[in-house]
């Protein structure tokens, strides 16, 4: 027996592919988590702007506030949809990572 055989050399050949997939999944998880957090921040910002317009309609009446409120509602809906999609993707990645971990 050779003393210079590394423990890594004893791993199955597919292990490197699995490790690469886990690294890529971890990076993707971080990316989607950041995107979800950014979307949540924007939703909060838009919600605050919308509440300001609803509570004080005169604040936006001079500059087309109704159009602005409609635009904000539409943008809010779009952001909620994007956030839901990102959360689903993150959840899928977490489930996948959990399955990989269970196989270890």
C-alpha cells in the first residue's frame, strides 16, 4: 500500500460532478435569494408609495396621481409575481440540495 494515496483518490468518479453540481446549486440559491430579497424590498417601497397615494389622494392629484397609482399597482403585482417565482425556485433548489445531502 502506498502512503501517498489521498482520500480524494478513493472517491467514485461521479463525486466530482456531484460536488460541482452542489457548488452551482449553492451559487444559484444565493442568486435567487438575493433576487427575492431585492424584490421584497421593492414591494415594500411600492406598497409605501401606494399607501401614501391612497391615504392622501391630493398628494398625487396634480401630477396624474391616479395614473401613478394604477402604474404602482401594476408594478406591485408584477413584483409579487416575480417574488413568488423566485421563492419557488429557491424552494426547489433547497429540496434538491436536501435530497443530495440525504444521499451522502
